[in-house]
């Protein structure tokens, strides 16, 4: 990391520790709200919502690898917010939008007054272009959108949804207001109560050509890039959560006694914690490399390989860290009052979100021609 990135990471960690510790996260869960609007305004004031928005549109013009620094620290604190989904939508608008579209939406995203997200996955849970069935029918200068999207990240919090739709023989991307007639948003109940997703239904929603990003039927390459960017950021957040789970388990192992001894002295506990620590550090390195690759490489195969390696490693590291954290805590680890189950649930949901490890292993093999 550069000195600036390290300072950014430290700023985010201090903010989360002070303003949204796990006690506050629990309060938000109990209140059944996806995020705290007051905290969102605070992080907007700190410039986090503007990180990757171009300077010409009110942003800071930084790179995705800078945003990944923030993602890791937010993941460490299980911070509930639409930060990642909003950021990938901003990146997509910056890359695909014309100047009029950028000027229309990006300044509000940078200011934190508009939350945006990307809607690709449908009921088949297929991340590829073949899974896009929501229909876009053009006629008389308007486009009618019909279909539904599942597991739209932070869909219930968003005012703008970038919707992937089948148009002709290809895929288009449309910016749709969640207040538009015919749009219905239904929050979903997830395994992980610290994250949010929604079912978004578009029932003959009429939009103008000004809402289409890029060319008709030619959006899939950029949508795939957006999914890769989101996957990298989510992987970094998972690494942060896994690191926190290991720290929680290590702290408990240093004070809990069994048979008159601190359990951290037992070989089985020590080896488990050491192995998880290695897994987390390996996943962190892969996530950092993938974030660099998304910003700097042009080879789709190498980007796909690096992103999938990062996601597979982060999924397995967090899943194992959460499970071992509960196990080391023993019976108390299964109680609501203990924080261990929050990391376990984050690992369970995140393992398959944006593709399971098995899917990403297959993608790594495919990138190598196997």
C-alpha cells in the first residue's frame, strides 16, 4: 500500500470502531434496517462515496484499489451499508455513461444523496450473460422493461438501479429509478443480517433512450467488468471479516480456561488458529493483486483468473474463520449475545454470493484453457 492508502485504511478503521461497533450493528439488526442514514451522511462527508467518481463530476477520481482498502475495513467491522453496491454502480456509470448521463447521476452519488446499485442476477442465479432474461422491448423511442431481478445488493436502499436486460440478441444496461411506475422492490431475508438484498420486479416499466447506458445489446462486456470489480471489493471485505473473526477467537482462547489451563495453550486450538491465519493472509494477498489487476490489466483471462482466485480464497477463509470462531467459543458461541455467530453468518452467506468457490475454481481453470 502507498502511505495514502494506509492512512485511508486507518481512518476507516477508527471511524468504524468509534461510530459503529458491533453493539451498534446489533441495534441495526434488531431494528431491521439495512443501514444507518446518519452514518451514511457522515461517510459521505468524509468523501468515501466520492472515492472513484471522476473529479469532473464531484468525485475524488481515485482507483478501485483505493476503494478496496475501504472495503476491507468495513468488512472487518461488519459495517452495514450500501457502500460496495453504490461504488460499483458509480464505476459503471463512469465507464458506460455519456456526459449527459454522468452529469445527471454521478454528482448525487458522490455527495451521498443518491444510492445506486447493479441488478444482474435473476432466479436461475446465473452470473453469466445467459442468465439475463429480463426483456427490453424498444418501440417509438421508448423501451419497455419486463421481468425481475433477484438478490439485488442494497436494492431496497437504492434510488437508482442499473438493470441488465435482454435486448435483441444481446444485453443492454438501463438506469432505472426505483420510484418509476411499475417498479416494485421487495427486501429479502438473508442468512447474514448485516447485509441487504432485494427482489426487484419491473412490470412494463417504460424508459427513454436516455436511460440506456452504452449501445443497445452491447453492454455485457462492461457488466462483466462491473461484476469482477464488485467481486474483488466483496473479497476484500470478506478478508477483513475473517481477520476480525480470527482476532476474536484468539482473544477468547487467551482467557478461557478448561481443565485448569488457558485453551490457547492446547495444540488443537493453536494449530487451528495458525492455519486460519495463513488462509486469511493468503486471501488478502490475492484480493490486493486482483484489485490491482482490475485497474491495470487488459487481458480478460488474467483479470478473470485473479478475481476468481481472490473470491475462492476469501470465501473459504471467512467460512472457516467464522466456523472455528464459534467452535473455539464453545456453547457460548451459539448464543445471540456472542459476536461469533455474526462472523459465521457473514461467511455462510458470502461464500456463495457472487459465485461459490467451486464456480470460481472452474473459472480459474477456464482462464488457463482447461
